[in-house]
């Protein structure tokens, strides 16, 4: 562990990945502080942001990001980002004859983008839209805070309902992008019936020539400006041809930047517009091939989706007890995954006690198990005036989180490794007796046996504590003891961060009426119905365990049930040959076997595995 783990470059490959990424970057942007008097935050923003300068000399702070999408996917967003544009038209016309100019109407902007444009020009929104008076916001010391677009948006009493107007991810992007961020695959269209990037082989074939050179140049630009570079976080669509692009990109990163961490998150929406049975079969094939290839080239691979499964007949989408989101809206489902990802990526973004990306991966990827599963409680159910033991005890016999990798959690208490992050306990008690206003960052790495024998300190109570959790000395001990009751002999890594995820417009208001403006629960059903939620605590678990094996085996079984040459011959005609396909299915089968063990945790022999496969 160290104070600064190094810079991270983010790659977003595909339209849904850019939806999730846009929400994630908006969350990071909302947490930035421009107040010189405020103490440094727990999250080190320089890990994912970079400082630059415009042509006019203004200091900029933009994501260290490469975002790839298809032709027609940007709408109102210029590919160059617009931040470094001097406003002059430098185009030259050499024709001496008559000219007829046709000007295309610019894409319509929703209410949020219009307001963002006004604020960027220095205009002031209507007084009625502000939460308080227009007096300058002051710090505790009485000094005037720096007034920014973010601070003015935060003070705005305006609730944006963008559910009907968000068509692409740039419709709710609130930050500037660097000119080297956006890459467009011009061979394929975002909309329409022709020239669609639908198959894995198309994605593999497209990453060559100018597009490959462009990607290589952008990677070198961002990497070379880093004083210390720890690795890449890759968000990639699983269900379409971007799975093929992601496979080639992660292979390139693995070959060219050996020794650096590569954490890959495979994204899949709950549903696709205008889907058909054949398109759904394509989605299944792309997912299977993407999992195999991207996990092979990554330090760790984890799918993220609110679908009930990756197969052709998934169960109902994931439901959360305190959310009322619409699973069919990418704008909604991607916001839930972004909140989870905000907590999942905490370990290697901390200002102090940072855990490098490679160490996170190593803790979860032993014995070739490079596919992990994620679980999250969004929001984590903390009560007003309650404590962490109160919240966990109220969950009863069930863990508070839900699966967000389409992989059900194991019910046998077995786990090869687990990384749990609680983000957002600020101002709450971590133990049964401790009261805090702002608790410092806490981190604890707990190997196998320690979590089941944590010390109790009931002597500090005048009466017997209501539960054993209320007798523990620290928040880490409380959370570790609770989780070890479900996983009694599994390695556990814990991360506790006081700062919650901060929500600002245009994050969708997807929370139920039981959630307060601070993301906390209360006992009155309609007490906070009209109050916008501005922050939420989140609990996540990133696991490597036996549950991943059946999930991979089910994926292999679903794909193998069809003769692809008869059912979808066009899939093979898109650049993928039959030998390549068979080899990938065999790799998927072998990958699923890495997670097999008996109740005592002893790996099975190859002959036992083969016998089981024959029984299937």
C-alpha cells in the first residue's frame, strides 16, 4: 500500500460503455473541489484526470480517457470536444466558381445541455431556480469559494427529467473532453438498418490501419505524460461487435504494456432497441467470445449488467429495494452500474493507503481464475441516526447486496477471494458506541482465519449490546465479522471510505420515497418524496468464487446447444472462422473448470472434471 498508486487511463469501447462511463465521469466531476480552503479529499482525482492548458492559457482538468463509438453516436458533441477550439474557421476554399452552401441544422439540445451552455457562457439561471440566495457561498473561515459551473449547477433548484430526451451518452455529459479522447469507427453506423457492428468478427477486423494507428497514438500521448503509470481500466460492450474490438484492444495493451494492470469491465444493457431472436443469438455469441478473449488478455475481467442472465431466456432484471429505475432505459440502468463502479474502483484511486491495480487483480485471480463477479447495494441501507451494526443487523439472514454481473452468489459460503468496499458512512456511527462527524479513511486486509475471531469489547457498554456486532471495536471489525458469518473461511479485503457518491444534475432521480436527500433511509413511507437525492452510500463486493464456474458453464452450454453453421452462418461470414470459434468454446469450458472444487476447497483432478463433462 502506498500514498499514490499512479495514473490510470480509461478506455470506453461501445455505446453502452459510454453511457456507464459518462455517469461515472459525472460522479467524479461532482466530487471535485475548487475551494482552496477545503482539505484534500480521500479520492485522488489526479489518478484519472489530467491537467492541461487551452490555447488562451486557461488551466483545464479533463479525463485521461479514450472513448470509442460509431458514426452518428455523438449528436451535439464535437469529436474534438470543443475545449481547445479557438472559434476561428480555418477551412480554405480553392474553387473560383459559384458556390452553393448547405448548412445542416445542429442537433437539438435538451434542457440540461441548454442550461450547461448558458452557464458556460457566464449567464445566470433564473433566480427561482436556485436553492438559496445569490450571495457568494462562503467557507467556514469566511473566505469566498471559487464559483464554478459545478457549484452553480449544485445550487440550482432544477430537476431535469431527461428520460424522454436522452438518445446518446453525450446528452447528459457535463464535462469537457480532451481533443484526443473520442475515436469514431466510421465504417459502421450507430443507427439504421445497414452497416451495423453486430458480430464479434467485425470488431476484430476493424481494428487495423488508420483506426489502429489513431488508437496507438492516443495511448502513447496519455501514457507518456504520466510520471507514474499503474494501468488501464477498460469498459467494453459485450453484446455487439465491440466485444471483438475490446478483445483486440486488451491484447494490444497486454503486449505493449506488459506488467501494467488491466482491469476490464464487460458491459451489457438489460435490453436492446429493435431486438429480434437472431440479434439476441448474436448477443449471446458475442458475450461468450468476449468473456473468453478479454479475460485472457486482462489482469482481471468482470461483467457488469442488470440483466437476469446473459442467455437467451434471462430472468427478471435485478431489482433493488430502494430504487425505482426503468431497466429498459439505458440512461437509468447505466446510472446504477456507474454508482457501483464508483465504489468498485476506489482501492487504486485513494489518496492514502492506496492499493495498486495489479494488487487488486492478484488478490482475486489466483490459479487462472481471471473472471470475477460483482455485487452491490445501491444505496447501502443506512438509517438516519443509526449505526453500521444497526444497518447490517437489519438485513437479517441475507446480505444487503444484489448481483450486478448476472452471476448469482454462491450459497455454500465458499469464496477464493473477496474485495468489499463501503463508501459513504460519513457522519454515522461505525460501532455500537462510537459517534463521529467525519471519520478518517479505514482500510483492512484480512486473511482467512482472522475474520472469525475478532475481539469483543462489551465492557464499554453498561448493558448487553443488542447484537454481537454492536460489541466490536471498529467499523472494519463490524463489517468483517458480518461478512465472515456468510463466508467463514474465505480471504477478505475491506475498504471503508467516508465520502459518499455525490449526485448532481443530470443524474436521474431513480430513488424510492424511502430515501432522503443524503441517501439515507427513514421510517416514513412518503417523508422525502419531493426531495432530490444528492448523495448515496454504496456497498460493493468483487468476488472470485465457485459461483463463477456454473455461470461460465451455463454460458458455454447455451452457445454449444446450437450448430452455428446452420443457425447463424452469417456470424461466421463476418471474419470469424470455425476453427477460431471452436477454440474459443474450448477455452470457455476450461475456464469454467478453474472454479470447480469440493466442499473442502480442494481442486478436482482433470479426470474428475472430464467425467462430469461426460455426464452433462
